[in-house]
C-alpha cells in the first residue's frame, strides 16, 4: 500500500477523494492494533513539532490529538486561546505566523469561525489539520465515525446511516455526509424542520422529520447534541418537547424492537437527545468511536507528516 495522500492539509472532507479516506481508515486499523500493545509508542514522528491550537472548548478531540501525537513520538505544544495574547487583541494571522516562526511542522486547529483553518493555510507553509471550524466541518470526527462503522459492519458501501438532531449547526453532520456519500453509504438526516438546512438533498441525502421513520430505515444512527447553550435564542421550544419528538429514548427503542447501532460524537446530553440506558447499552459504539479517534488521528498525522517508511 502506498502511504501517500493527495492532500497536503486536512481542512474538510468536501475536497478529500474517497481513495485518501480509505487509506486513512486502513492505516487507522494498523494503529488501532498498535494501541492494543503493552508499549503504544512508536518513533514515526520523532523530531516533528506539532502545535494544538484550540480557540474553542474540547475534551475528546484535544486529548485524542495530543495522545496520537505523543504515541508517534512528536514534540507537542498546546496553545489555549484563553491564556494567550489573543485576549490582548492579536489577530489569527499574527498568532499563527508568530507560532510558525518557531519552526513548527503542523498546526491542529479548532476555531469557532467557519473557514478559519483554510484561511491559516494562506499564512503558513506547514500542514494544517482542522479539529472543528464553527458549523463548517469536523473531518477527523467523521473519519473516526467512518472507521467505527467499517469496524462494526465490515463495509460502508450501501450502509444506511441516519444522522439525527441539530443538523444545521453541526460540523459533524456535514463532514459525515461528505464522507459517507463518497464511500457509498445511503444517508438520511432527521430533525426538526428548522434545524435542517433547505436544499440539503442536493448533497445526496434523504430528509425525514420523523425519528421513528429514521430508526426503521437505518442500520446505524448518529445522534447529535442539541446545544443547550443556544436554548436562550430559542433553537427549540423546550428540552422536554425535543426529547419527546426526537430523543432516542429507552421506550422508543423498545417499541421498535430492532438491532440498531447507536453512535454519538460526544459530549452527550443524557436524557435529552439520548437516554443513558441506550448510551450505555450493547447497541452503542460510542466509546469505540473515542478509541478509534486516537487511531485515526495517528493515521492522519503519519500520512501527512511521516516519512511513510515504518509501516511499509
Ligand atoms: N466530538 C468532539 O468534537 O468532542 P469535543 O468537543 O469534546 O472535542
């Protein structure tokens, strides 16, 4: 297998060919096997310097990237916007150019503004990886979701995947749609009409406003968080109403009596979009997604920054 990608940066899945995604997932499974070993560290990125720049909160993505980088023996610097000179008015361009003048090889960046990672590629020569840019894309989340589906089902081609929840504000939804469609899956998005963007069918997905229909149709369901922090601006009338109409509740799952794989990118609001009993059940692969997140991020870093010899 050639360990080269056609892309220089990972900014989103919209412009990543299926062959690159397949390679990232296949190499991800090699790293997943390495993660099961007693000694999980390999010298692949020895001497490479990576900065994790998080301008927005994160638990899974930030720690997962840091673990992936350290397990590949890279030198890691963590930048947190809340304790940086961004608070003194420094621009994104100045922040990034100052950091890169310290000879860094790669920026992993999360930022609230859509397109900010693409913007950074205009300022620097180093590799840029999008760890979530506003409501635009979250490509590494989608790749770990794809890897988890492949692990569970053996193939993504023809798989029926429903994405349920706040689609319009979700970077996870958009990256999953691009990735799933390119790898041959059938995709349905489901949620309240005002939380699904008009014209989304043009991306090749089905639309449903009935979660029971989505459950009956799907092999796997990826459940998205309703963002409580946006309740104040009336994103949904009430949490109770949302749970009743769209929640993946214990009662709803019992009434369908069907094998359905449950996914969630986290963080979960238990008792809102997903009941705790379902999140913790045998049907859920949520914690497998988290483990695959480390493996797939190791794969991405290796394929974008490594000398591509150690795994050949
Ligand atoms: N899935 C995800 O992006 O989680 P974090 O916000 O905790 O990184």
